[in-house]
C-alpha cells in the first residue's frame, strides 16, 4: 500500500488494535517457549485513565512486547479491582439522585444493583487502556470479585485464621465518619488546617494545685485516661503516681511517665486519650491499659456516646465532635466553654494543624477504637524481607532502583498489624459467623461454619467485607487459577507463569500493595511473586507540583492521545522515566515525539518512493559500500545498547538510543548519504546495494521501535512489505534483531569523518551568515594518512551535502578563507568576497562580548548562596540552563572567530 503523505495517528491506531485483538495477538500461545509474565496493577472498576496509569501501563507494555519479540511465551494479566468504597459510593450517589438510599434495600438487593452498574458502566478504563495500545490478555480478563478469584480470597482468609495469622482484635483504626468504615492509610489525605491550641488546667486530686496540658482536640478530654510527662522532666517528678480529677466528668486519672511527652512542647505534660489518638493508644498500652478497657466516646458518625464508666454528662451525649453545618452547638464548643466557666482555660493559641481527611468523603478522620480483623503482618513480613535481601540471583527478588530497598526494609521491619475489615456491603464478605455468646466460627461456607458450631447453634454472619488491598495482594497467583490449578501439571497457567517476571508499580503503593503481595505470595506459593520489583516515580505538573483536581493541574492522557497520538505519549513516558525519579509533565516534549514519528513516517515514504521495501532476512545483508557497512554496524551497536538498557530497566536509556539512531544516524545521515544525486538535472537511480541495506535497516528500526511505538511500527511494517512477497506475520510477532554482523571499524571511521566534515562546513557557513545552499570552493591544506582515502571515496558526498567543490590546485595561502579542522586534517574554504571579513570579525567579537557578559552575570547569580537557597527551584533551574546556553554560545563564537584567522 502507498504510504499517505500525512501521518495521521488516529487513522492507524483503531485499525491495528482491533486487528491485534481479533487475531489473538496478545495471547500466550507458545507452550514450549520460555514464559514471561507481568500482572497489571488492577485499576479501580470505577476509574478512568489518568496520567499515572499511562506511565505505569506504557512501561509494562514495553516489556511485554519486547518479550514477545524475543520469542517468549508472554502473558500480561489484566483485570480490575472491585474498589469497595469507590464503587459503593458511585451506586449510592445514583440512588440518592432518585431520592433513595442504600438502607432502603436489603444487602443482597443493594449488591445486585452494584453488579448491574458494573455490567452497564463499569470497566470504562479497560477501553482506555486499549487506546494506549496495551497488549493485555483480554481473553483472560479478571475481576477481584469474579467467582474464581473470590474463591481464592476466601480460602486465604480461612487458612490464615486457622494458622493463627489472622485474628479479631480491638485497636485504633482510621475511621471515616462520612463513609462509616475503617479506611487504609493510603485513603487518608493530610492537609494543613488553621486551628487552635487550647491550654487547660487539670486539678490534682489532693487539691494541692494543677497540672497544665495543651490540646488541639479539647472534646476528647471526655475520654482522657491519663496525663503523661517525660521521665526526665524534673518539673513533674514529684507528681508522678498522683491522680488528677478530670474536669466535667470528675474521672480520676493517673499522672504517668512516657517518652512520648516532649518537655519542650507546651507545658511538657500531655493528656492521654487512648481511644482517639494513635500515639496515645501506645502510651496507654505502656501504662497498663488493656484495649478492651480504653474509652471510646464517639459513635460511627462522630457523635458523643457514653463511656463505660458513665461519667460524661447527659448534655454532651449525641453532640457531634466539632461543628457541622446546621448544628448550633457541638462537643468541642461545649467543652471549651465549660472549661472557661470553671476558670480552667489558661489560654488559646492559633496553630496550623496537620489534619487527616478521608480522600473520598472529605471528612476529618477519627482514630476510633473498634473491633476489626487483623493479619499478623509481622510474621508474614519476615520471609518477604529475606527474599529482598537475597535478590533475584539467589531465589529472591530485586528492587529496582536499589535506592528503594532501605525504605522497604524500614517499613517491613517495623510493620504493624494489618486491619483487613471494612464496614461496607460491596466486597468479599468476611467468612466468619458468630453465635449468640460471641463465639466465632471461620469457614469457607456457611455449611462448614455450622458444622463447626454444631447443630442447633444459631449463627449470624459478620456483616463486614475485606479491604480491597487484601484481595489484590493475591493478584500474582489468584489470577492464574490458584487454588484450583495448584496441582502437579506443569502446563497449567499457574505453574508456567508463577512467579511473574516483573512487577511495575508506582512507589506510592510499595507498602499497600507490593509488600503485601510479597508476603502473601511467599506464604501461599512458597515462592516470590515476581523476580523484579520496578518502582517508578509520579507524573507531576510542569512546575514539579503534585497533580490534583483541586489545583486544576491534572493532564488528561486521552486528550494527549487525541492531539499527538498514542505512540508519541508512550515514547514520552519511556524517555522521561529515569529509574524512580518523578516525571515533570511537558506537553512540548510529547509534541516533539509526534515530530519524531512524523520523521520516521517521511523516511518510510522516501524509501517507498525509491523502491526500498522490507527485508526477506533477519540477518544483515552483504555490503561493499562504506556507508552501508557503517549503518549495519550502527544497527549492531544500537541493538547492543538496547539489550543492555532492557536488562537494567533503563527506560530513558532505551528511548534515547532509539531516538538518536533513528533521527540522527538513519534519517539525517544515512538516507542523505544514499539519496540519489541529480546529474545534469536528472535524478539518478539509487544503488541496488543501498536499497537492500536500507530496507533491512528500516525493518530493524520498526522491530526495535515496536515496544515503544506499536501503531506506527505495525503500519509501516506492512506498508513497506515487498509487493512480490507480503509479510507472513505482523511486527508484533517479528523476531528481535540479532544482526549476526560486526561493527566495521574502518567504515565507521570513514563515515564519522565524513559526517564531521559536512557538519563543520555547515556550522561555519551558519556562523558567518552564509546560506547553507551556497556553493563554495575549498581545498585540504593538510590531509591525515587515513583521510587521503576518505577524501577520494567521499568526494562526491562532500560536494553534494556540504555544497563544497574541492580543488586540489587551489593555493589558499593569501586568499580570504576559513579553516575547518577534523582530526589531523585541515580543510580551507575560500570566501571569494562572500562576506566582509573585517565586518564579520567585528560582529562576532561583539557577540562574544555580549554572550560572555551574560554568562558571567549568571555565574555570579548562581554562586550567590542566598539566590540558590531562597529563589524558587524553577528560577534556579532556568538560571543554570541560561548560563549553560550562554557559555556554549561564547565558545562557539570564539571558535568561529578563530576560523577566520
């Protein structure tokens, strides 16, 4: 087919993706080949493609397409997460719009409505992943609530319980009063809020005085259980062991010592409310309070309830913890007013407070004492720590980049019990049944639980569901058929593709997902879940700030695809991914990679118009001409560099190698060097050897580029097919380049010498304001030993591309001239009145003076510590860039002046 004049990404993307999917191109169908497996971090079923997904999935697709080209049995597992909170909220909002609420229905009726929503509207993101070009195994798409995966989740819960690694306990959790459920740390968003710091006097029991405490949450004093002072604080040594009588409630609470109390903060004494503060909970345990004895003074909506000792005055019961719209009063206001009326309010300070909010509800999170299900993460973490220490070479797994190891070990070695229960209706309902006396029976089915309890014992199932991180922790093996396919048959999907080869993940879910997969995978499969854990950074706004909808600085990847094409966005992501560093969004760079794709497109059009077609061999063709031997060697070198970058997970290195080879060496130089010349106004035929070599090189480019730019590479692969011999397979199933050739050092030296000569002649003309198309004369004043042959062989190329006629008879001693030095050769170009030498020397000298002045001024600013420390980072970065630009300009102009003699 004829390649269109204009490159239109949209026209080819839908066509080729539909073709790949229809032909089963993404299926692992090489049972005798080496397996290669990646599991996709399952996006929320409620989600839509954001720029972070675009990065994460592009990197995965690069690896899976590369493995496919290497002939491996490549499997990319795809699926979505049921996203308990997010999905329940979506459906509840729909009900609210119809003046209904969840509790108008039974649990089963509501869950049925969620399944209806999923069937109709869920999974929008999977279509968007297709637009990005993700070559996932859609025929085996999974869902964390599908029947097979749910079976795995329930089995894991029951097994962990029976092994003593999962239990029910009373502890503090992040409680969201808006959603009325416990949430994970990942779902907590900390914001800075302007608040107050209240200083109260607590009277000593014996009437001998007071001890002062300060708090940002005065309402919690209704559940205070102690006052803590630092054991080294001599001011309070005489009070330790005494009691204070808590105002309002009259409760007697002890004064205890604990390192948590900071002598430098406030009065040095702190009120301890174990049921409503994570630090206080630990202080309370150290002071001897059992969790079951700690006071919880709030209900699930954040309203005051009576504590076990019954000492909270009746007027406080039912009050919200602090002000909400429509409520005339609240517990906080009442406590402050009461303390003031009692003369026990010392002072109030303004203070900026780090306050936790639920990222979905927008409510202030309450540390809440409640009964929940917990996993013994400390025990499960130990083998996962050891696996990371051993590394892939010794049966463990590697963390890339290695700099994240310290973070991983620090968290895992100090890991806390993992709360896995949530107070929702949508999700995996916990397989636990309670008898009337509180006895719990855990089993995979209600029938099995009844058998454990015995006939006649009435059982009620736990209404809670499991945290979605609990189920997604099983993703590397639960998606492959575990537990049903855990038998001895080596050809089951599970046995062939577990462990996975690599997990690509943002560093922000290292603890919430990655570490938990390591724990569960090793525990249940007795083997690591993946051999390499690759952690990438976040995509940030152009100024380096975090993207957020509230800031209005988010970027829609689908919009970028519409404007520049999926290939350009994908190449941008690869080029900017530098082993874990955050990526600054730069739309101009995406546009630049669209230009890169256009450059390749036009190169293919040039090839097609000159009778160049795809190769019939993966081996490098025979070549005699230096330019062809050189480009074959450059392919060899490029493949070697790419292979090394893939082995080291250097995505930016991969993109850089490809970009410069395609743009610089192939398009800008090779095609120019083999382009047919015009003699007497007529275009000559291209050398047949060059046609064969150019076709072969284009094939290698399309295969190497395919993991990064799958759409344009597939389109050109078929467009450049030999009309007499159509392609037998798509580029997605081509063979990764193995040229079976060497770098020809003599050809490399000759062509690099030629490129340098042409480049320097062009630069010299540019510096002097001479049009690049101006034909000029010149001669070699000095020619190196090897360059003698180069001049002879490349005489016509120098004439055509440098627009320079070499005249061996010309004597340059007294004529106006400029010099170009390449290695040990000196080329002299005669000016013949083309410019006024004196005027040009004056112009360049003034330009050097101006560039040098700006360079030195910028250097002075950058050497000023006050500027570097206090200026905005982007201002410092711009100053450094401007300094480098002016320094380079001064150096270039100085060289130009020197050439004039």
